């Protein structure tokens, strides 16, 4: 299993609350429904703490069975079938170079799953 990790950047002029609401309530469910091959979709909304400065406004993780499944998702995102998702994304976020990673996860400790 592999996952993609993407830094999300809010569109200028939006508050953090507006960005997070749209991402969670509108775009996330749309992406989860439309993007083929996604096995798990997780949004990480950043917590505002004085003195902390983040690169971006959130992180999205999407899990795939294998590289081929991820490539299928990328082909979809570049196709006309993804127009609805692209139009929605432009409402609240912007993509920037260098904010996408593909990774294989190795869990070293997981006390959460034991509960």
C-alpha cells in the first residue's frame, strides 16, 4: 500500500475557517467519491498555535493499493472527467510546486489501534 501526501494551500482572501469548512464538507467528499483507486482519504487541518508557522494550510493523505492505482487516479485528475473536482478546488485552494509526495508507510508504533 502506498499513499500520497499533499500540502493544501488556501486561496488568498479566505479565512482558515472558510477554507477548512469547504475542504471538509464539500471538496473532501467530492474527491473521495470521484477519484478512482483511493482506499483511504484523510484531511489534516492545522491547529493554530502562537509561534508555530506552517508551510501551507493543511495536509491530505490518500492511500492506494499500488503505484498503478495511484497512476490511474492521476490520469483521472488530468482528464475532462475531473472537471467538477477541479472547478471546486479553485473555489478554496491553490496548488503549489513541490507539495506532493508518494510514500510507503512503515508504522513503528501504534498505540491508537489497540484501543
